[in-house]
């Protein structure tokens, strides 16, 4: 059975694109959304992306908690609203602060994206 129980909810707020060039000013940096994480490492949700489109996402998350309230993770997921239907990100969270890094990938996107949000564990 997929998603036996939801263990966290992350509320996405916004992003920034690096390096900053004239092209990066066309990106939307207000990215409200929600990502839910299940006990079996499944993640799913939706958010308003940098291209001003709604992205639906479903995938898998690997994570490591080296200390209480501190987590490092990696996500690979199917996603909508982009040129290619795969999203990857590194994540870090401490208490309720959540950050994700979507790496620059040649010929797919020309910037590294840093996303911030708030995370609650259940």
C-alpha cells in the first residue's frame, strides 16, 4: 500500500535562481505549495513553479537524520510543468526551516534554484 501514513508536510514559500542574470528576472520566485512525505519515503504534492505554472510532483525521498530535528535528503520525482518530467533536489531541514537545492543541469535549466519553506513533522 502506498503512503501508509503521512509523516511530514512542507509548505513551500519561494525561491531564488543563481547566478542572477537578465534571464533570471523572468522567473517567478513566489512558489506557494505543499509537499507531503509518507512513512515509506513517498513524496507528493503541488506548487506554483518558476514558470508560473502549477507543478504536480510524486516521487521518492532518501533521508538521513544525523541529529535531532536536523535532516538531509535527496528527492527524485516525476513532475509536471517543466520541459522534462523529472525533478531532482537536495534537501535540508532544521526544526521547521526547510531548504531545497535544485542543481543546474546543462541544457535543462541554466540556474541553480534555492527554495525555502516551512516543515512540520507528525
